[in-house]
C-alpha cells in the first residue's frame, strides 16, 4: 500500500490528519505537516487528552508534553511539563530551531515560550475544573503514587477526600480514555521523514510528572534512512522500553512495519502484560502498520492515514493482541 506522501497519526483524529495533509499539499515540509497536524489537535482539545483543559494534575493544573523530530538531521525539539502555553508542539519546534538544546521543562520552558512570542494563558477550563473537583470528592481514580497507603487504591491525592467508592469495588487502574495522545508521522515523496507528539499526559499525575511523549525514542522517533514510529498509552510504563526507537531499528533491519510495531509492544508485554498502549509505524518507503496491547476495554486501536491514494483521511484499525 505504499504511496507517498504519507501522513499517519494515532486515534481517529481526522482533522489533524487533514491539517497535516493540506500542509504537505501546500508545499510545506514534513516538519510543517507534523507541527500543523498536532497543533490542530491542541486547538481542538482532541479527546480532552491533547492540549489545554484536560488531564488536571494533583493540584488541578493542566501541563503539556510535546516533541518533534527531523528524520533527516536527527534534530529533536521537545517540551515537558509546559505550563500556560497552548501550542506545545509549536514550542517544541522552537526549541529545535532556535536553541542547541533538545528538551526544555516546566516553568523555564514556559518562560522560553513567552520569550519566543507564544501567548501565556490559563490552561484550565470548566471541564478540567470539574474532572479535578470530582476527583477531590472521591470519585477519583488512584493517582500515580504507589505504596503511599496500605491500600493505594483508596489514595486520591494529598487532599484526603471523603471515600465514596463502595467497599470492595476496585478502581480501574488506568482510564483508557484519558490516554489519547496524538502521535504523528509524515513522509514526503522525497523520503523526508518527521514525527511528533502532543499530549496533556495523565490525569491526576504528580506535578512534575513527564510521560513518554516528549522523549525521543519513546513517544516518537524518526530516521529518514529507516522510518518512524509514534506511541500512545501509559507513558509511565512505555517510556521504559523506548518502543518507537526499537520499532524504527527493526524496520531498518527490514521488518515489516506491522511486525516492528508488534515486536516493540511485545517487549513491554513481557514485563507488563496489562499495560495500555499502541504504536504506529511507517517505513521510509511509506508502508505502515500499527499494534496495540489487548486489555479489557481495548481490543482495537484506531488510527488515521492520508496518502496519495486517498486525499481524505482514512480511518484504519488494528486488532490488539
Ligand atoms: C502519557 N503517553 O503522557 C501519554 C498519554 C497518552 O494516549 O499517550 N495517551 O503517558
């Protein structure tokens, strides 16, 4: 099915695919396409998991992680724990293009962004306020600390909320629908490859928590001599395995993209059979595939593709294994 150019991204975020595709059609570079595509999701607050107003942390604040990678030069720009700036992928690109650095974090990343002309604004919305207050009231999922109390499933942050969960009813460990990062790959007709991600991370995270998305090789990886991959899911687990890097190296060694994705997911499954996550993979000739770990409530993973055969974004799916 190879037909370049190609845009592929995680989840059914078709407007992001279309934005990236039209950027390529207008003569933009693959980096422009990835930036435009991810920025579209940031503005649209795709699934509440990208951009402002989602995934409030333990203090109620939304913070953003993003990265972009140039597969020709192997340059990376990334931001993590970015505060008060909506366009995280834009700031990531500014890190890549206007500094010698790779990753800026937290308050300092926000100051950098402001100095680069990005507008500082509150990332909190009524929705994120309500997610946060529900959580405080005790309708909370256990947060990302472990072994804090004898029964960590009852622990809902530093606020000692009233426990309203019925005794014996176990909370879900991961809310699958709070994990919908956009990861995107773009490849043009000349074989230039770029990849990027943008996310607001994980709900009720401990402030300062950084996921896989802004980490090269974890959230995404691109090398024009092999291909690219991008991840979505439980970043706290996935970032320990550099699945995007592994998948790209497997494609370099001639693995087919679906098989490369699958092997990278398998590597994580060995240690964490119940982790929630998926990977998209494309090789430099434009063949692509995806894989996901099958867990209750997640048996199929949806992603979007635009290539020269289909000017409109196509919804694709893969059965998890
Ligand atoms: C994270 N990987 O911060 C991100 C969340 C995510 O699909 O992918 N959602 O852990």
